[in-house]
C-alpha cells in the first residue's frame, strides 16, 4: 500500500477520484491497471478501518452494558 497513514476519508476521496477517472471517456489504458490496483488497496484499507471501528464500538457497548 502506498501510504499506510491514509485515513478512511482520504481513501474514500481517492477512490472517488479513481472512479471518476475510470468512468471518463479518456481512460488511459497504460495506467488503467495501476489505478485499479490502487483502488483495490484503498478498498482493503477502508474495510480494515471499518472493521476496527466496529470492534471498538462493540467494546464500548459491552462496557456500557456492564456498567
């Protein structure tokens, strides 16, 4: 992954830019594979961040229920 410090919002923004680029009429075939690979990395990052947030929320809810 290019930048492990990319946050969820930044990754989502970059994904949207890649999607817009790929939907355009002037898609450069020479960079297509690179952009799709980057999108895959960003999707993985987003999934990981969402899963980490889900786990954290579950911990907070469990702690609140025990209180």
